[in-house]
């Protein structure tokens, strides 16, 4: 994985990244479409160093990713400038499990599906036959936590 070269003074540690991604609920993903970038919000699970996403398998996002699996995802938080923090993950997605997902056994999905169920669905795993799973193993992670800025550099 590529190391963050810029803004290392405000970069999160790997443990801070794990904790941050475990506590936030929504990411924004950007795909490369034939008409340019396409950005959308999604729920996600951070599991075993990968960002797990479910997407409608009949969506523009899915079409874009099947043609070009490169993706960027951003998870961020904070209101005031000196509270801003976030993580950008870049890489390529891979499809895991059947498309669309109907519940066929897939051991790779046991952890991410339960995490998603616990976070968003009261612990109940849903297989609606419309969504499918994507795994992003980041090739590059960039993070920032403006709370780490010295007081004289905060806005």
C-alpha cells in the first residue's frame, strides 16, 4: 500500500483509522463513468482492512465499476474547521458473492454482512436480491485530523 506523503503531521495512525472507520456510518464513493465522475453516499463496513460496500446491481455506480473497478471513498466528520477529520481510500473493487445477493453461502461475507446488519438493520441480515457486495482493499489511504494542528495553525 502507498504511504501518505503529505500532511503526515495530521495523519491518523492505523489504530485511529480503524476506530474512525468503525464509528462512522456513511461514506461517499466516486466512480469513473462514461460521462465523468459519479459520486454517491453509501453505508459500509470496515472489516479486516477492507471497505465493504453493497450496491444495487442495476445502478449507475455498479455499471461504472464493472467497466472500471477504480474507486475512491471518503469518510469524514466534523463541523468546525479544527474538528475536521477523515479518511480517503483508493483502489479497485472486486465483487464478492453472487450478483445479486440472495443469501447463497459465502464465508467471505459472514463478517461484513453481520457488521452491516448490526450497524444498520438491528442485527438482521437482509438479502433482497437487488444488492451485491463489493470489497475495496485500499491501495492508498490518506487521512487527516485537524484536531492535531497546533493552536496557532487552526483557523
